[in-house]
């Protein structure tokens, strides 16, 4: 079967948004999954993923699913949906809008469709061979990453250097120490800002597939590059670099490996 159209991502995002938005900036009960420090989850995360899984099961019952909250099913299918109902739950529970719904599709292990939807702002970033930014008002703007050939001119985004293992943090610091600007706390928004040409680089580690698969088509569709720190596929998560300019990407990979 051919891949679903990008319009189905809109359907999934609508369902997730309906589950999440009424709960944003309310006094939710927060549970700690206890993985690698404080790892929060709420009924908004679980409700959104359940809503998306239900739709996928109804429309594409032969497809696989990998989700943060309810795990994998049919991982060996040709088409596998990769879902993070709220990427940036720490921001979500703090009332900050730096979070998003991540919806990705793998075809034979390769990310082919991706969306980051932000229900509160109404923004959606999509990738399907090209990339676009959509607003609540219905406007659609093509995304193109910006050129940046040197670290000294680069703006670097990451969620937090404290999420890195000690050895990875040292490698990361070799990159951060050379850039013009660094901002923390960005989660999925960082990748979208690289695709939009507002930043140049994201460096992270310890990612799961559901943290990155949806973002790969957005970055690549905008002309950027996403790989592991070793230059391979980022689809399995782990240590990831996303750059708006391939020249910068090569420099960063060399610096990360320099130790």
C-alpha cells in the first residue's frame, strides 16, 4: 500500500489537539515514569496517544505503531507510525508553550512523513519531501533552512546539556564553546526553528525514535540534514545532530568526534 497522504497527519493532529488543549495550564496530576531522572507523564499525553492510535487502527490496521506512552506494535510492518503525544512534557506541565505533538511515518525504516503540531499556538510544521509551516489562520509557508558555513556564525539549540551523559557532554561542549549563540529548553521546537531558518543547529543525545522520526522529514524537506553523531541514520534516536547547512553539519560531526 502507498504511504498515507499528509492530510491524514492533520487528522491525527486534530485528534491529539482535542485531547491535550483543554488540559494545558490546568492543575493536572503529574506522574513520574522514573526513567533517567524526572520523566513526567500526564493524562494529556496518554489521551492524545490513545486518540491517534485509534484513528490509525481504523484507517490503516496493517500499519505498525511506536508510541512513547503505549509502546510498540507490529514494528516489522512496512509502514510504522512513530508518535510522541507531547514532546516537551516538562514544558507542558510548567505552562510553557515549547512542546508539540510529534507524528512521524517510517516506510521500510526510513522517515517519509512528519509533523510537529502545537495546539496552543495553532502552528504545524510538516515534512513530506518538502517542508512547510502552517498557522491557525490557514496560511501555509514553505520552509527553507538558512546557510551557515562556520560554527562561529551558528545559533545552537538543545533541550539541556544536563541530559547528556558525562562523556557526551564533553563532546557537546566542544561544539557549544565555538558557536555564536546557544539557547536551551527547545525540545521539538529547536528542530523546527532550524527548518524555518531561524537557527542553524541542534545537538542532542539520549533520544528515542519517537523524539526524532517526525522531525527528520521537516528538516530534510527544508534543505537541512539530520544524522547520528557518527553520520548515520537518526531514525533510531540516540545521539542526533540536525543542521540547516550540510557544510556546518560536517564541521559539527568532526568536532563531536575529536575527543
